[in-house]
C-alpha cells in the first residue's frame, strides 16, 4: 500500500470516528463530549454544536472518497485538496494549547530520569534490550503523566483534534504530490529547493534560527535559580519552582535537539549513546519527531497570536514568549530540510537521490 492510500485510509478512519462521536453527541446531548459540561473552560479553543462534529466527519469521508477516485476532474481534485488542508487547519485551531502543555510537563519530568537511566545503561554496558527497558520506563511514565493531565483537565478530546491535524496534513501533502505527478511517498521529482545540496544551504540557516527561539524562555525559567527570578509567582511554593525549572531545562534541551538536525550526531548516534552509538539514525525518526513537535508548538503560535491581538502584551511576552511561539513553524522548516537532505532511494518510485545518481554516473 502506497503513501497516498495509507493517508487516505487514516483520514477516512478519523472522519468515521468523528462522525460517530457527532452522531452520539447529537442523540445524547447530555454526554457533552467536549469536556465537563460547563465546569470550567472548554478543552477546545472554542465550542461548537454536535452537528458540526457530525458534519466534519461525514464531509471528511466524502473528501477521502473523492481523493481516492481517479475519475475526478483536475479542478475538483484541487478543491478536495484545499478542503483537506482546511480540515487540518481547523483541527489545529480548535485543539488549543492543552496538549502542548501536557506534553511539556511530561518531557520536563521524564527527561532527567531518562538521561540518568541512559548514563547507567552505558556505565553497565547494557545491550539494546536493557537500555530500551531502562530508558523506556521513565519515558512511558512521562507519557502516562501527559494522558493523566489531559483526562484530569477534561481535555482528552483535544487529542482527536491533534491526530486529525497530523492525518489531514499528511493527506494534503500526498494528494498535492499526486496532483503534480510526483511520487506520493518521497515527492520526487521535486523542485530545485528540495535537492540535497539546496536543502543543506537553506536548512542550515532556518535550523540555527529555530534553535535560538526557545532560549529566551528557558533562560527566564532558569533565573529561578538566582535571587532575581523572572516571572516567579508571588507566594508560590517548591512545587511551582521545580516545575518551572524543569520546563526551562526542557526548552534548552529542545534547542539542543533542534541544533542536532544539522550536526553529525543528528545522523549517526554519538558515542555517548548506549548500545546504539555508531549506527546510522533512520531519517524518519528525527523527521517525524520534529514535525510532530512543530505541530504541537504551532498551537502555541495560534494562542499567542490571539493574545497579542487582544492587546495582552508586556515585556516578558515580547522577550520570552514571542520567540517561543515562532519555534513551531521554524522547526517544521528545519525538519523538512533534514528530510530533503538525507532521504534515500524510494522503494515506490525508480528515481534515486541526486548524490547516488552522481556516484552511479561517475562509476
């Protein structure tokens, strides 16, 4: 099954799930699927009636069926492609900032234990299975913490919106490639800016800029170590202090990982990584992780755009949070540059990467 079929199938499943939830909510209005029913702020960025959920689901099924058939005219296919991109944008807009907040807390609390576990695994020379068990345990605990936060806040339904954004964005990309007669999996033959040498040039610039964006926020949090803490809540206890400091370390770690997209240790596991050091890093691993993180961070971009539009702005927002809100779009560009620079021969089309073709000609 090729990439376009996979994305179409996933979008159809998401649409069917959304339609069934909308139908259930329509028949049982007391269920209030979007949260606790007036017991606090809604988990989504804004509320909408159950009929909208049913309409989005059924409309999504129609779009996926239209994109799968080969009898559509070119203009209709472009209309369906635009609709798919619109659904992805709608899912992003309504998801709010709660998924990003939960993920940030999970990474902040699971990152230090995972680092300690990795160092112990290297010290005791554990194999891949032992290292995976030691490092995977705190990571799994962090994900469980994120899910717990989402459920406790009544925002678990926003995960459906985040999943919809990822699925419909992938469908829009593969459909765009198919409409242009390109490979749905790799996008070849692409424009000149997607070639490895070109992606290496513009990707380096955008990656460096992206890596700088979370630094002001992280430094502001790390000032809580000093007698002059920035934005420390008055009267807050040790719990708030520990959480803020961990979030600061998480943002600085994110900046370091962003930088890794253009460093050698972003292509080959470095020697300090237990069990995997010296092995090539699969292209899909950093690309998928960075793109998923960028989608989550774009939620912060949307949130702060609304905050600034409402006039709720001060020096701290300008210095720390505005750069942080730009991290998501820039990280997406850095991830795409990494992918275009390192992508290998595609199993779905006959075209080879440019550097491999040059080697074959010279031989």
